[in-house]
């Protein structure tokens, strides 16, 4: 049976993970807005050791091999994905005259059924979009000239009337004429590159937004010291009916969501625990409406000794062309 979802289109037989709210406890403080603190009694999802997480395997062959290796206690959760055949998305590299190594299509290897995480006002979908190919894609994104980051002077943000440099490198690509505003900063979109356009196609094939994405924000975190604090993407030019799709390459990082009532310290959900999703390289995560309205999200600071690597995050969005000029 096909299940209609807020991201648009239909998805067959989604795996639903409901995070129980009966054990809500007080948030233990968090990061004070700078993304550097703890997570409280967070409901952590996205790793094999978590009881609420369904293990996702990119291909049928890998699934069968992994199930054979896993202890019996893990088979019940992972077996639901064993018979999933990965859909194939058309690559913009098809027919390219480049060498086989650079022209190879970034074929979609996502499980057909995402893991779905729900809480009041929150709906996340998670795929392992790329497996073995994630390393090659990360290396290509890191290659000189592939992604052109803005100078930090262009991406300073305004917080309570004061300007601050961001703790990451940022750039934006999208359809011609679009620009993006955040925290008092407005940046023009660079033209799509073949690689970014191809990755956009893969993300759309998986999450099926009601309208195509026309913009991607690229953030590069050099290590665990780079972070982004609790915030909502509340820019006026965002299409609120479309999901926001986040594609991770490189270093695994925690993605933490706090209900707005917890952050604002008022409302009936002030004791709701945060949700932490571990995003490994090749993972696609969507925040479906109305998640961005009711929940703040962050990538908290971590000790560089424990989180030493570079993470590149591609956040695909739909901007209203009339408001994003």
C-alpha cells in the first residue's frame, strides 16, 4: 500500500518509528544557543545500537550479506529492508564524454522505504542514500574548485544586533537569479554544477518533494569545533510546503532537534526530550512540514579529538522565486 506523506508523492510501505513521549523529562540545558552543550536525555536515533532505529542497507545484496553476519538479536529490525530493490535515478552524467572515473553516475542506492521518525509536530525521513560511493563523492566535493565557498566576510550573521563570523564555511547554488537570506545575511546563488545538480536529482528521486528543489546551501564543518546552534529555517522565501533535504558526506555528526516550547521555555511541551539523529556519510534526512515550524535544529559542537574529520552538508530546499530575487 502506498502511503501519502507531507513531502509529496507517495512512498511504499514506509518504516515508521514513533518516539514515545510518555517518558518526557526536563531538558538538561543544552547549548545555550551556541550549539556547544549537551543533549539532555535525548532520544537518539540513526545508529545500530539504538532500539528505535531500523538498520538501513543500500542494496539487496549487501542486506543479505549483513543479515548473515549479524547476531540473531538484530535480524528482526534489519530484515524489513532485505527485500527492498533500490530505485535508479537518471544521472546528469549519463552520456558524458569525460573519463569513466569522473563520468560515473552517482546511481541512487537508497532503500525504497525510509525510516520515519515522528513526534508531535515532527516528521523526519532517513535513507542511506549512498554507501560505498559516499567516499568518492566526498573526495570530489573536497577537490579544489568543485565547491566555491563564500569568503567569511559575506556570511557573517547578526545575533541580537551584533555581527558574528560563522563557525563553518558556506556557499549556495541554485536556479538563475535566486538569492538566499539568513540572520541578516543575503547571498546570491551560484549556478548549479553538474555534480550538485546530479545529487539534487538523487535526493528528489528518494524524497519526492511536491515541487523540484531549486536551491542548495552547502556547509563545510572542518571538525567537531565547527557547529551551528539551535535555529529554525524561517526565511520568508522558503516554500513551507516542501521538505528540507539534508545530504551528509564525510565525518559523522549528530543532528539535534529541540521542540520550540523547550527552547522558548513556554507551552505544553516544555519537558519534551530532544531528538538526536546520527548522520553518517551518504545519509539523506528530510525535515517534512511542519517540523521546521515546531522544532529547532542544530549541529552541536564536539571535541575535535573525538570528531576530527571534515563534514560537508548539502541542504536542498525550494525557494519561492517571487521572494528570492
